[in-house]
C-alpha cells in the first residue's frame, strides 16, 4: 500500500485514511447495487477471465474470491469508464490475495496501480 501511495507510513494519518477508503469503497458498492454499471456482456467477460485466473490455486477457485475480484473490477470499470482488458485480472489477483480480508484495500491498490500504468495495458 505504501509503494503505490495508497497509505502513508505516518501512523497518525493511517487510521483516518483507511476509514475514508473503506467508506469510499462502500459507497461504490452501494452505487453498483442501484446502478449495476457494466453491461451483461461485460459482466460475462469479467466472470470468464476471473474463472480462468490461476485455476491451480484453491484460493482463486473459491466462489468468494472470484466474487471479490468481479466486484472490484466492476467497480473500477464503472467509476472510470474504461474498457475491460483481461490483463487487469492478472494485476488484481495478487492484490486480492494479499488483502483477502480487506476488499477496499485491494480496490484502492488496484486503482493506484492502474493510474500509474495509464494506458500501458493495451
């Protein structure tokens, strides 16, 4: 999180920033419940790519993990109006693994990683 600039090493700011990030992600999830965002075709593509990712790892075969990855990707695509690229799943996977207990952290790290890459995924 520190390397991507999602959090800072100052302990005094860490808790408030972490709460703010959780609130932002919760808002995004609520928005997606009201307005699902991506089309059914896009959702199907995301699900397909997520299921293909690391089939040899039990963690990534769990329905809960796949749903987390799908939510994070849908949220990112909804908020940024960008096209889905299969490589996004490969960038997100390690973040979901590391932050498996905190979906908001995984989302914000993915967001920062994508910002730093810019258009370099194509």
